C-alpha cells in the first residue's frame, strides 16, 4: 500500500485556539490544492494552543468530542470534493473527567458525514512521560497517560507518541510489539544544550528517530512545532524516516513548512524479513516481562 503523508510544521499563536484552528484549515486548503494531495496530515504537539501555558491549560483544553467537531467543520468548509476523505493527527490539551492531558488525536474525516458524527475519532493518545526538568514542568499542570496502544487505520496499523515518550526506548518497542507499522511522533521541542553550531535536542532527535525506525523496521513520522514562546524557540525539523532508518524528507529547524513523502507499507515486511530484530524481541518478550516485573516490585540489587 502506497500513500502520501504530510507533516505540517507550523507556529501556533499562544493561547489562541480559534486562530490555530484556522491555521489547520489553511493547511488543509493547501494540501487539497496540491497535484497529489496527501492522505494523512500530521500536526505537532499542542499545536492548537502552544506548549508553555502552565495554568493556562484549562482555558484552552477541549474534550475530544469538541475538538473533533471543530476540525471536522473546518475540513468540510475547506474541501471542495463531495467524496473526499482525509486522516489527520493533531496535538491538543484535552479535558476529560475533570482532568487535563497533553494528548494527540487521530481523526478520520469524510465529506460524507455530518459534523455531529463522532465516529471519525479513531484514537486518542495521552502523553505517557511528562518531563519535569530544565524548562519543563508538565506534571504540575496535566495528568499523564497510562497506556501505549496501536490501532488500525485506512493506512496500516499505527501508534502515536508524544515527544518525551520517545526518549524512553521502551515505548517504541511496545508500539512495535503491538504491531505498529508507522509510529507518529508529535513534538514541541525547545532548543537547548547549545555548543557552537550544534543544538543538543536537534542532535538527539537526529540520532533517536532513525534508530527507532531501523531497530523495529517501522516508518517514523515526526512533526515538530516551530516558533517562540517566552524566549524559548522550538526546533521543528519535522521528518519522515523509512524502515531502513533513512530520512526521506526533512523540514527546517526554524521556519514553518510542509514536509511531504510517499511511503509504501510493503517496505515494512521487506525490511523485517532481512533484519528480524523485532522477531527476536517477540521471542524473548516473556523473559523480559519477568525482568520488568522484578524491577517493578521495588528496591533491589541487580
């Protein structure tokens, strides 16, 4: 199966949900005008509000139903085809049962369905690892997710992770073991650890993302925020990486841009046949589970 993915690297207006929703609509319009429109559009972490909101999270947080209705309405307004379909992934601050989460939603949009139809909510992932070091203090303002799941879409079985989730290698391993062919990663990563022309977080992502793709023979699609909030600049660098670990498309570190690539899911099976690392992991997962259970029981000596 071959299809086209677009990662939309945009700069949100801090705290302005309506403005940022309109920017999503602008990207949908741009995508539709392309000679070969994308089948999937991916937006970064917290793109509908900006990232560093602290207590302001409660002012912009939406339920998944509210967000889906708003994006579906924008989609219906911005597309001309009567039979159009589009899969879309976006980050947002979520309100659910009195709690706030840093979440990402996978939506399946269709011109043939009314705005009120909620069946297009395919999956919501809540950020599992909340950073609390340096400039980060997420645990004070949002609750953390408890699961890492994969799910079927029109374009393969996928997983969605958010930023620091991926800095812990176990999360991508779980996603791959649960059948993911594509791991979508949404990020708001501020530039830090500057050394000459090198930016530490950019270098880290450039090492981390190809390693995930190569080890698990999956496509990795990374969508990074750009722009400045309170003097902190996000470093974009959105990219699409194939199951061999090769970067097939990459965006600017500083500017808004659209990053597009065609991918063929058959490549996943081809690479896994030649490099069965995931099969080896599956064969040993029982013993690994016992090791993890031992660790979870509490203090001990290795």
